[in-house]
C-alpha cells in the first residue's frame, strides 16, 4: 500500500470514529458525566466522596431510588408515568412498622404482606390507566395524595419504630465474607488492615463477565456484519468500567464488604436489563410506548401490558419502602416525600423520552447515580438544600436539552 | 417563458445514504412540473432542500429562485419568498376549525386580538377558490382526506404563493377527489401559480404536467417537455426503473381451492354513534389461492369491515360468524385473529402500521415475536436473519436493517409493513390500499408477492381504490357501498363501468 492510500484510510477511520461518537454521544456522554461528577466532588471534598465508608453510604442512600427507577423506566418506556411511588413507598414502610412494632407480626410475614400490598396498589392504579384509558398522570396524582394520607392515618401522625434487628438487615446488613483467604492474600499485598475476599471475588467475576460478554457480542456482530463500536472505543469503555468496578469493590472490601442492598440492587438491575433488552416482553413494552395503536394492531395485548407495568412498579415501590424503613429504622409520615421526582428525574437523565418507547435500564441506573452522587457530594460540602434543589433541577434540564439537541443533529 | 427556479448540482447525504447526487432541476414560470421516480429516488428530499427544511449548509449545490441565489434558513424563510410545500403527510390540526387552520401562525389579528369576521370572510373566499363547500367553522377532523387536501391548498393560497409544491397530493384520494384536485391545480396555473407535483400516478402526471422530470437513485435521468413531445407512460416507466415493464399485472394460474375464510352476516356499529351501522350484514368468502377484491368509494366501509374483522379493531358490537377452513373462529382480539390465520395490512402505515422510531428489523418481527424467540427470550441473530431475508425479497432500499423506519422513503416504509405481515405467516392476508404511494416497479413487486401467496394456497383480500389494479389482479371483486356489499363480479365479467354502475344504482 502506498503512503497516500494509508493516510486516506486513516482519515476515513478518524471520520468513522467521529460519526460513531456522534451517533452514540448519549451513551458515552452519560458515563463520562458520571465519572466527571465523581472526580469533581472527589477533589472539592478532599477525597471524602470516595472513602470506603462514604461509598458504602452512597449505595445505601440510593438503593431505593435505583430500585424504583427500574420500575419507573418501564412505566415511562410504556408511555405512562407514575407520580405515586414516593407516597406508596412511605405507605408500605408505615404498614411494615405498624405490623411489626404494634401488631407483633413476624418479619417474614410482614415483608411478604407488604410486597403483596405494593402489587395490589400497582394493580389498582394500573387498572384505571390500562382498561379505562384514564391518563396515568391523573390516576397516579390521585394515588400520590391517597397514599400520603393513608400513611398519615396508619401512623396516626407519629413516627413508629424501632424495628427488630432482622428487619434492619434488609438495608444495613452486609454479606458475610465467605472466602477470607482471598482477602488475606490481597491485604498482604496492599497492606490494608482487612480486605473482604467475597467482595473482591464478586468484583473480579463481574468484570470478567462484562468483558467476556462484550467480546462475544462483538464476535457475533462481526459475523452478521452489524456496524460495531470501533475497537478503540470498546477497549477504552471496558477499561473505564472495569477500573471503576474494581476500584469501588476494593474500597468496599476494606470497609465492611458488600451491603445486602447492593446485591439486591445489582441482581434486580441485571434482571430488568435482561427483560427489557432480550425478551419479547421487553420488546412489546417498547412497541407499546413507541406507537400504541400499531402495537395493538400487531397483536400485542396493550391493556394487559400497561397494567403489568404498573403492577411491577407497585412491587418495586413496596420493596423500596421496606428498604427505606429498615435504613431509617423507623417509619415516619414524611417518608418518601417528593421522592417520585428524584426517581423520574433519574430516568429522564438516563435518556428516556417523555413520549415513551425510548430508554434503557442501565441509563436509568446511571442517571440515579448521577443524582445520588450530587446529593451526597453537595451534602458533604455543606451546600444548603436550597442550592441543592436548584442545581439538581438545572442538571435535569441540561441532560434533556442535550438529548433533544443530539436527536435534532442526527435528523 | 422565463425560468422561475433553478436548482444546480444539489447533493444531500444522510448517514449511509447519498439521497441526492448532483441533481439539476429547473422550473419555468407558470408551468406545472411533475417530478417522478421510484420510491427512495430522492423526490421528497429534493423538495425539502428547496423549501428550506434542510437549510443552507446541510446540502451541496445552489438554488436560484426568481433570478437570485437563495440560502434558506428554514421553512418560514422559503415561504416568505412564496415557495409553499404541501407534504406527503397532511399537517393540519384536527381539532381546530378550517378557518383556524388556514390562518394558523398567520392570523388576521391586530395586537394579537383575532378578528373573526375578517378571518371568516377571507376563509370563505379561499374556500370558494378551491371549490370546497364547507363552513369555515367546521372542524378539520370532520372532513375526509380529499377535503383536507383542499384545505391545505387553500392554506397555501392564503399566503403569497409563487411556487406550490405538492408531494403526492392524490395518494390518499379517491378517483373523483383526485380529478377535482387536478382541475384545481390547472385552474391555479391559469391564474399564474407555478406548481411542482410529485406523483406515482402516471396517468395524472400525463394529464396535467407541462414538463416531466425523472429522478433515479438521486440523479436526474430525463426531462421531457410534455407539450412538444408525446410522452407515453411506458417511456416514463423506462426512465424511472431503467427498463421497460412489459406487463403491469403479472399473470398467474387461477384456480380456487378449498374454502378458507367465510364471513357471514357481519354487522358492526359505529364506535361513537350507537344508532349508526358502519358495516351492514356483509357476507363474503375467500378460497385458497384466490385473490378477492373489494371495490368501493372512499368511506364505503371497506377499511371498517377489514378492521372490525381483525380483532375488532374498529367499531362496537360486531355480530356475525367468521369461519376459517370451515371452523368458527374467535377473532375478538388482534392476537386471536392472528392465531386464527388473519393478517391486516393497514392503509395508514404511519399511524397504525409502524413504530417509526424503531429499526426496520424490530418492526418486521413485531407481529411474530414467537418465531424469533425461545421461551420469551429473543434471538437477535434470528431476528437479523429474518429482516435481511425480507430486505432482499422485498427490495427494501436501505443501507441496513438497523435503520430507523422514519428515515425510509414512503414506499419503502410500505414494504416494511408488508414484510411484517408476511412474516406473521397468515392464511388470509387482508391488504388495505397496499400500493398507495408506491412506484410502478414496487407495485409490480407487490403484485408478484400477491401472486406468490396465491400460489402457496393462501387467500388474499385486496381493498383498493385503484380499479385497474383490482381488475388486473383479482379473481372476484365484491363491490361495497355505504357499509353493505352491493354486488359480486367474477373477473371476466368485471369492468370499471360495471363496478361504478353497481355503486350508483344502489
Ligand atoms: N432523515 C433521513 N435519514 C436517513 N435517510 C433518509 C432520510 N430521509 C430520506 N432518507 C433516504 O433518502 C432516500 C430518498 O428519500 P426520499 O424520501 O426523498 O424518497 P422519495 O423519492 O420521496 O420516495 P417515495 O416515493 O417513496 O416517497 C431514501 O433512500 C431514504 O431512505
Ligand atoms: Mg416521498
């Protein structure tokens, strides 16, 4: 090959990278934004943000938002919205408190009952939306008021607590270290006082799985001639993601190991990512939000599907309510107040579209972390709640403007 | 005559597609200029460049209008110069009145206070001009597509129009509405309005056009002066597709097999008016290997009949029996209708047929996800394979099946809808205006697909407003009027006159 042709192909390659970046700006942008925000706060908080104890805290603080964001993403992709989740979460926490503390119901029975209550609440709201075509905004606005009132009534305006140890474990518990030798081996190298072996193992395994499955998809895409991420991007993205995971896990392992909620959250995220991306159920939800009439004429049971998205949301809101109550170790009438807004904001920051049919689970989770890190970082810095709200609002607006701008540029 | 518009060496690229490649196009003052070409040839794109929808900087080349070089920054900019485009898809606000739509964004107002008297007066004048007898207060969604099209033209006339661009104005219109519209364009020409008309109906093009420009694959291949030379349809077709098409309606062996679909006494109530019947006591049948046509005017109830059969997607209180292969089937939901072996290709592909923001491959598999999944888990490679297969079989013009459907040209979108329903593997396929907005070559492809289905022993029900198409393709033709069947003709006895007389004598 002569000089000129090789530089021409270089040029074409550079152009391809740019156009690829342009087309996928959204996904990379989100990841870059999260990392940039974390680095920023890491610097201005003098390293407090990424201390092991604070990382643990970050997960504990945001777990319930992330769990609800999973359900909210599905509701929003399906073309609806749920404003009631904050109230439902508070109500379920109150129900748990009353059952355990005042009626002495066993914890396991309480947990099951509360989850079931969430499902029933979701079904009650979904019924009107799905089968009566009442706008979800209105139905769930009503639900928000109803369940806010209901938790006040249940708790008689008081805080109820504390919970027994076994219930608190839902949120504040940690997974026991099952393989101390690995931790000991690592601590021998790093010189830490202690390292949780299980946490490190989970971290290593998940990094391995992410890279392996990424490579597998690439190989398959190549075989089918699908346009793929340029190699340099693939490598860079995986290095960043793997580095971040290993870093976080290492930090966690030098503290108390893996929090129970982190496991719950991780497993749920995987399940929902799988459902939305790989199953017919997920595909149908995207179709429903993309064009309801066309979906219906394709044989999709749109009513039942809409109903399901709300039932699912109710279930996840109940789970979040239990975790929240367990974390505070008390149920208060104000629990979950205005939290629906954080959840919805997380989903939109994560790239979902108001009109439905667009959005990803991973996006919603990253969106929730962006909100969470900002909350946490700003609190450490001692920024007042007033400014916090203003900044969060602006970030939401900026993210959505970025989205729309990107879409327009692509035509 | 002077040249009103000259577009020089226009190029426009989308990711992966070179839609326009150095197109040169010029329009004389006061003429009707037809722009024809296959689906995806770049006609709409060229007009979007002209009207500033793709502004200066997004395309290459030069636009000279009325002697001056133009650099439009947007559609309002080109409108100021009198270039008005009426899109392939109508853009009226359904719940506003005719008058409100006409002056939307251009209200007869002083200091923001609308003068309704003036609005109505001017509306009446404009409606008279386009020959539409409706009150200015009538809501647009109460009008049929034909009348809506006239409102669009009246709206164009309300501005100072020098050059009127009509992108497939008659695609959704009935025969008589189309004629009225073409007459109107001729009349406007007499008043000095220059028009560019895009159409796949070559007989209409021949009727009104002074000049015909043919685009193929994003380039101008021919310009004919229809006043000085006699341009035959065959000639245009040859330019469009690069070869001549011998037989517009391909032959097939006609033999009807066993009974596939029987509909008896099918009656459906209007969804809003409980006392109105949209479909009255309709009985018809389709045998294996048969292509059965349903003729009728717009609003005859053909779409209503088809959609009510397909999972009661239209209307209320459907009564009657439906049998597939002799057995009564439950078709009360779309899912059940599909399971019973029916498929319905809608006439309104954008609103009812496609998920525009999704990719081609996701649209094609949507009605038959079971086939590309196991226990509810999708096999993305099976999906890609299926989509590729249909892309080739249907000749869908796109760089890849991962393109979003919204980026396809109208005709190629139609092929995606058809692919979706072929993949669902029905026994009886109901096609509602399947060749609307489709070029001659693609029409032939669709006719061939219909013949293939018939050869495989499937039944096809074809609803079409183009009678030559029904006559060329069908074994039997049912004629429908005001929700009821008014006659049935065997192919050899049928003619346009007989069909029309059945409709009229009713
Ligand atoms: N926004 C877009 N993004 C990507 N490709 C596009 C876009 N718009 C048009 N195209 C492509 O450009 C080509 C020309 O499309 P265009 O709509 O101009 O065709 P057309 O001649 O009007 O066809 P039809 O008769 O089917 O309406 C097609 O291949 C189409 O897929
Ligand atoms: Mg077009």
